[in-house]
């Protein structure tokens, strides 16, 4: 089979797309950039990339020989650099064509990793605050390059002309904006200075700011990043890093962790939060790329379990998205995330081995984060599981402390189940751990990996019932009639009734009913109601096989001893319902509508019986 030739394109005139620049700027402001303030970041970024290219042309230039100068006096905003500059051809090619980048010119495209921006639309962000952009540039590629002037306007028009060398004696570029009246919030001198410090405090090129008052230009980045400075002692370095973290994040770190990944040129610190944060809440991290602030809310730099730290990092090889306000998810970012996670694990291991006081304060605040890590990390599990706090029948204790007194550890599947049995199990000498919280049940079951002499098992009603003392035969026979009436009254709740003795004697009854058993009975009941005939009979039989709740009456309690002697059937049923209702409330689980109704009805019936008796 042969495919037909592609039909020729109909004759006509080829046309180019017409771009509505105002519409494009509106699109940028509402969907690409988070705020008009990014205009200054884009201008500074372009200046930094131009300086990088200039150093590529003149590798022997001294450090700090080329810089960036900002000016804002309320009427104009100006950004001037000593970078590589633009030729007239560059201006026509790159400034007048939306979507191209001067960083693609000549061999610079091969050196893209040296530049921050990659998308060639940064200059358009200036139209967020100004209706006209004036660019004056002189190329450093040739000694006698002319000065080129470009003026771009918000209506989409522009003009280009060449000027004599005296218009700009040295190579570089100057961008001047005349702010719109409604852009004063972002172009006032104090705000421009603040934005420059915000975005450029870690830039490696010198940046100064002049507010037009005649004084010397104020340095925007007077010192290198704190991790790049030399300190007299390790203690001085530690204090300086902690102070920087406090300045950036507004809290005193519990500790600071230095981060250094030479493969991607990443350096920075992780500040350990001094207080717990809600589970799953991820803090944003402050990420710089080649010194320029990219984002203050970069969640993707660390794994989800690391919500106990906030980071400040500066990286060379991370790739920004089109808006340059977040990181592009690629293999490099995934590798960085894994490497930083390993640094945090190493800090936990080092702290566990050398600083138990710091470890205790850390675990007190962030045990949930460590538990989530220990579930998936065998090394952290072995190191820290004995130190992690759990809710137990002996109070809040570490598993190491708990295992010293309980060689058999029982663990509940829910918080509700633990609250039902805690007091009774404690009195019976059973060691029970609340496994209802996130990660706890899974971690407790791994305790024998650390303490082989300890056994762990799930708590079930039969286990607890077996530890409750039976009553003597005479007492059980005397209570048989009452127990039969009680079982009949509570059959609607699939609840059996038994008589035992247990401590504390103040507890009249114990209701043993797991969430899984209730769900299974509810499911069976609904299925039975929806099916008829043979299937209904089969499902009804299965329902009888489903786990039943147990109401264990305490013979040591005076109220129970009185109740089992009642020989009036209706009063006996009402008292059984009241005991069930009280036990259900003490279990602290949500009451079903039928149970709430039973509690109200039994109370009213007992009150009515008392009034009849008095009359």
C-alpha cells in the first residue's frame, strides 16, 4: 500500500501572528507572575546573565570588576550593568521579537547552565509597572561597537537607533522605566531598595542602590552568603548560621544543618523548627538559583516527611520554571531532593549518637515526622524507635521504657479502642499501647526487631476478657435471669452480656466493640434489608456469624450488684439499657442515633419508675 503524496499548499500569502502586547502583559500579570514586583527581579536577572557572559569573554577580569547599579528617585527606575551588552543586530533580533532570548546568541546557548533565565520574556514584565521601556546598550564583543538605543512601548511599537560612543563610554546595558501612576507601590525608592535586597542579597556580583538624594550608593549585597564566609571557630559559625536562619524565618532554630551538594553546586542551611507543626503541613523553602531568589515557597526541594525543617539554599544547576518562581520537576531536582533527605537522616543519626538532650527536645516537638520516616527507613527505625513516645496504659512513655515492664505488648487498632480498655487493662496488669495514631501500630509491631525478647500482638476483646476474673458459680446462677433479659434488650445492638469482676470497682461495665466489628454488622444489616428470599436468609445467617459487641458487667460495682437482683422484667431491661448507654459514653466513641435514643429513653423510664414507687 502506498500513501498519497502530501497535497500542495494552496497558493496564498503567508502571514505572521499579530501579538496584542497589552493582552500578553495582562496574561503574564494574572497567570505567570505572582506579583508586579517581579519586574525588578527580571531586570536584575538579565543584568546578572549579562555579567556572566562578560566574564566568559574576559575570564581574566578581577572579581568584582563588573557590577550592577540600581537607581530610583520616584520618577524613574534604572538598572545598569557592566555586562556583555547588545549590538544593533542583537537588539532587532532579541528585544523586538517576543519569546527569544539573547542568551541563545552565538556560543552562549552551549553555556546555558551559566545563566539564570532561559525564556526571553523577562523584559516584558516591566510593562507591569511602566508603559515605556528604554534600553541603552553597548556590546563588549568589539572594541568600537556603537551604542544602541531601543524604546519599547506598551502599545506594541518600538524604535531603534544608534548613538555615538559618548552616550555610553563603557560596555554594558542600562534599562530605564518611567513608572505608571498606579505602579507607585512597586517603584518608590524605598520599595525598590527593599525588593533589590529581597531578590539579590546572595548575588555574587556587587549590587548598589542610589535613591537620587546625592549620597553614595548603598550596597544591596554587602556580604557573601553566611555559609560562604570564614569564621574563627566552629561555634562562631554555628551561631552565625542560626542567626541568619532567625533573620530569614523569624524563629530561633532548634539546630541548623549545613547543606552542601557539590555535584549541583548547592549550599545552604536547614533550620530545625522549635515547635511541632500539623501533620502533613509542608513549609515552603527559600531557594536561590545562582544567588537570585527564585521562591520563598518551594515545597518540592524536600520530601514530604521533612516538615520539621525550613531551608535556605543557593544552587547552580536547578532549573526554574517559565515564571522563574518555582522549580522544574526533573531528574536533577529528584536527585537533589534525595540527597538533601540523606543529609537530614545523617543529622538525626549524629544527634542520636552524640547529643541526647537535643534529641529529646527534637523528638518532643517532631516525633510524628520521625515516625513517618522510621516506617520507611530501617536505620532510623533501629536508632530511634526505642526513644519515640507513645500513649500507653502506663502513660506517655517510650517503647524502651514500656518494654522493661511488659514483655508482652498489646496494641490497639484505634484510639477509640484504647480508650475503652485502658483503665481496665492497666488494672489487670496488661501492657497496651495506643496504635490508633498515624504510624504507631505499624511501628509498635516492629519493636521485636529492636528488642527480640519482647512480643507484640494486636489486642482483641477475647484477650482482655480472658484477663477478667469470672464470678463464682452461685453468683452467676443467681444473675442468670437478669443476664437473659439484658441480652434480649440489647440484641438490637448485636451485643452479648457477661458478668465478671475487674478493677477499678468504680467502673460498672465495659463495652468491647471494635470499629471493624460495627462496620461489618452495619454492612450485613444493610445487605440483608436490600436482599430478599434465599439471599436474605443466607445473609441473615452470615450476620449472626459477624463479631458481636460485649457488655461486661462488673460484679464488684454496687450498682451492678443491685441491678442483677431485679426481678421485674421491664425494670431489668431498662437498667441493662442504662448500663449499656453509660458504657458506650465512657468508650468516647461517637454514639449512633439509636444509642442516643436508648440513653434518653432508659433515663426517662428509670425516672418514671422512681416516681411511681414514691407515689
